[in-house]
């Protein structure tokens, strides 16, 4: 086995109690606390196999009484969505087939773009085809590159994506958000600082070394598609697990080519097939690009499945752990997620 500075720390523990469903006999349940090898943050793993994704009735979201008014639908889009100023897009909106990129009417940042992915209001995972995904990501990346040339002083670029209501998205109509910003969020900055510290301390790139170690160990290495490497995250941000894709040769958005977009889309299509088989209907995703002139923070993509805990109360799968303690919780071990996903790669 190769020698690596990356440490995978797992603290296994247990809790014993008198179980009401087993005549109040003593029962011991196992749980784990893991330490993220880059940032040092912890994550809990428990309730193994106890929580299953809830099936969504996608057709219901297209019914008039539930759908309501959607600004992204074709009959409303031109009239109610904003346009970019001339120095960003003289045509007002950026379009590639169905994909349409507009400014956010309620911006989160200096450059805050919303990318409407499809003409259709409700699109299943199966409907997120290769063509639709490619057009979406290609247009979004081209927007970030355009903004970078206009505002080079903004060092960070990212994509975020809420798909379907459990993800926290405000609209069912498929859309992504693209940002150029000096304030990319705590997770982004923590990873950036830790990547730089790892590089300075070891004269090695953390993300490339992570790929090598995970591939050699084989526990969480899912597969390779072109220049992209797919892993199940050692510490999962999602209750139902998280998948990480690394582009070790990309460090800023200008280096992300059409070939990289194709590799990302190819991997996503495989993940969506797994999600469909696992009855997963919702997710959050992000794509991070570091600043120019650095070689420590590689571009990477994260996707975490989301669900309601039940369809009666629409209880979310995030609670005090994530909201107040800043602690991710997962009921799926990354090693099991990797095993289940490998057959799709």
C-alpha cells in the first residue's frame, strides 16, 4: 500500500438500552463518528438502514392546484424573468436549446445567475437527458468564464443545484444557480484553506493524492470517466450518502473544457440510474472552482441525495445536527454506497 499523508479516522462506538420491541431486553446499537481527512470536521453515521427515501408523486407537481404560477415556464418566462445588463449579455438572456440563463431576481451575490434547464415544468431524473445536461452545464460554465473576463477581481466560481422539493428548492421547474463571488461559503473556504495547507506541508496536491489512495484501497473508489474520478465521500453531507467527483487537472473555471463537461454529464447519468433504482427523487449538488494561479484546490463536484422522512408531515431530512451543530449525519456507510454504485459505472 502506498504511503499517504491522508488519514481516514473512524471512531466506532455503541449505545445500550432496554428495547421495547424485544421484551425490554438489552440491545446494543453501533454508530460511528468520522473525521473529514481534509478539513478535520466530523460527521455522524447511525440508524444504518433505518431510513428509506420517500417516493414523490411527480405528476402531482404538474397539476394546476399544486403547480401554481411558475416564472420559468415558457408562457411566463419572457414577461416576468429579468435580463442581464448589456455589458454582460447584449441579448439579455443566454440560451442554448432548452437551457436559458437569466439573472436572479433575488440575487445572492454580485453575479448571481439562474439557469432554467428545461422547457417542461416537471422533469424526472430519466428526463434529464444527456443533451439537456450537457447544454445546461456548458452554458453555465460559459457564463462563469464570461463573468471572469468581465470581473476578474472575483476569485471564486461555483454552481449549486436543488432538485425537487426535499432539496429545499423554491421551484420544481429544473434549474441551477451560478455564482462569481468573493464570498463562496464556509465549506468552500474551509476546503480551499485546508488544500493550500496540505500542499504547503507536503508538497503534494490533496485531491490527486486522495484519488490515488482511494483507488488503491478500493473501499470508496467508484470509477473513472475520462478525466473525472468518482468516489463516495468518507464523510457524507447527505443523510442518504454523498458522491464526490474530482477533476484533478482543473484548478479554475477557465480550465474546464467541453470534454470535462461531457465527463461530468456521463457520470451524472450513471448516478441518476442508481437513484432511480434506489427510489431517490431529490438531491443537492455543487461544483467548485478555485481561484486563478493556484495548484492546490482542484475542481470538484458533490451530489447528495435528499428525501422527506415521511410524506404525512413532510418532515425534512435535516435537523438540529445540521442546522445548529453544523454536523452532517448519514444513515448510509460510504463503503456500501460505493459498492451499490459501482455496477452502474
